[in-house]
């Protein structure tokens, strides 16, 4: 067995024997919903910090919102290791753009806008899908386009993309998206957008067994760029009659 260290190539072991082809057939450690919304002045995104190993809530401080450059924010659901690989790829590209720019000043830099990152990610996901080895993620890309307009786009594991004013992944596309559609306005303030996203994350915590009440909120604005909060717990209330009433005509909670 030898180690390949050719310039420009990855260091990997090679063997004369034919190696088996490995593919990720299903996600193992997964995160659930990511929600995002446009508001007056920018784009806001939220996700919880739970990653589940099958049905076990294993990692409770997994950060699934990442800044790629001062103009672009991404959030991902699905296989966490694949999301880490996507983040590293995009950050490596951003660093390469900065190092090869004609100017060292931030205001003169030629960093990719959110739309360009979204288009590049679409090509990456579709390429991996064609190799029958997809990256098992649904990714939301938020930020500003080259024209300075707020941008919000979605990419899934087979390269399907779309843009919208409100986007959700995972169970959020079933439970939170109807709430977002009902209450969304284009002229929402930052406080209104944050309150709406927190309400949706609260509903997901009640109804999605892979969700957690510890969340992060992130926003992208022209003035401040990308800002990501530290994780914090949202308030919950389990006094609703539907939570405390006996289930299945039993005296207990309906469990074993």
C-alpha cells in the first residue's frame, strides 16, 4: 500500500487490490428543520441545535447555521457530517477568492454573493447525485445578490432548487410553512420576523420528536453582514389540554 502525495492531489492510500466502492446509503446523524424568512432590511434564519443518532437525541449543541462570507449565510438539515463537508467546501472557496483578489481591502473584495453560492451548491449537489453518492442535506442559502437585493434560496440533495420569501426544510415544510405563509408580510420588521420564527420553532418542538427547544437565530443585513446568535432556549408551555388529556381512553398518558 502506498500514499499518494502528488501536487494538487489529495493524500489517500492506494492499494493494488480492488477496493470496494463505498456510498452513503442513508443518513446517520441528522438535524431536522431549518426556517428562513425575508423581512424589511434583510433575511433571517433559524434552526435548533439537536442532532439525532437514529431516534436518540445525541448531540445537543450542533451548530447548523454557518457564515460563508460577509454576504452569505447557510443552514442545513439532514446528515450533519455532509453539512460539515459542504461548509468546509464553501469556506475554502471563499478563502481562495479572498486570497486571489486584486485588493486586500474588504470593500474592494470580489466575494461571491448569495445567489452565486446557491448556484454553485446546486451544481455540487447534482454532481454528487449523478455519482449515486449524494450529500444527504437540504440547504437554505440566504444573503444578498450582486444587485444588493435580499436573496433566499433552497437546494436539496439531488440539486433541485427554488427561491422564495419563506423557506423551510424537514418537518418545518409541513408544520411551520403554513404558519409562515399565513403571517408573512414583505414589510415585516426584524422583531416581527424573529417572533414569527420563534413561534414556528416552538410548534416544531411540540410536534417533531427530532426537534429541540434550544435554537439559534441568524440574520443577514447590508449594514452588519452575517450575525449568528449563541444558542438559547425558547419558552414552552405544556398546559394545553391536548397535552395533558388522557390518551387512548386510558387513565395514564397512553404509553406503556
